[in-house]
């Protein structure tokens, strides 16, 4: 609105309130940035004192907080039965006890990079379409089709975690829980 840039002073005193508001905004942003940096530094410095192995440091309400932190690769040894929207809180209110026996082998999907490859090719396809690079769009589309079809013939996409591994992992979880009490 007529303010000259890169001056060390301004001759128009009517602009002073706007500069004061801008300075206050700068201070607020600076406090936010310093708080974020302080949070990161304190998280690194005090990581051993603040490490959580319970999975539920805040007494949360939903199921993702019912596993340990970090969670085992299978998340739940026994599929939880949900009766309420806030399932974990409902389970805690009704005296839920962590299962210690009766585990079964857990069926798991293998990791695959197919989704990442397909998404990168889709970005390339979009880029080719936007910039009228029809050769790039055609090659990307063909590659998407080839990878998607090839993935459907990949029958080695699953594995099972044996019962003894599940029992050992859950036993370690119970030992950690007993040590915290």
C-alpha cells in the first residue's frame, strides 16, 4: 500500500501501527518456532527418561493405544472384540486382562513396493499428460499396466508368524508390563 521496501526508516507515521502489528506477528511466529525446536531438542536429550513402552501414555480411548510402543509386527495377538466406539476405554472400564495363552499363528501380508512404483508411474503419467508429452504418458501407462498385471501373478505375498514367536513376543510384553508396575 505504498510502503517502500528495503529502507531503514519510514517517513509516513500513519504506517507505524501496521509495522507494530507485523512485529507482534513475527514474535508470535518466533515463539512457535522456538517451542517446536525446544520440543525436538528435549525429546532427543530426554529420550531415555520419556520413552514409553506401554503404548498408552495418556490413558487413551481407542484401540491403537492398546498395543505396546513400538507395536509388534502383528499389532494384536488376539483380535479384540469391539462393543463401543471407544473400544479401548470400554475394555479398560470392564477390567480387560491381556491374554497370556491360546495364541494362534498370525497370517500377515509381505511388504511390497508395488504401490510406490504404481504411484510414481501415475505421477509420471500425469506429468506427461499435462505437458503434452504423449510418449512419456504412453510409456508410463504401459508400465502401470505391466506392473499391475505382474503383481496379480505374485502369489508369494503372504506369510505366517508361528505360534511360538507370538507367545514369546507376548511374554516379553507381559514381562515389560510387570517391570513397570
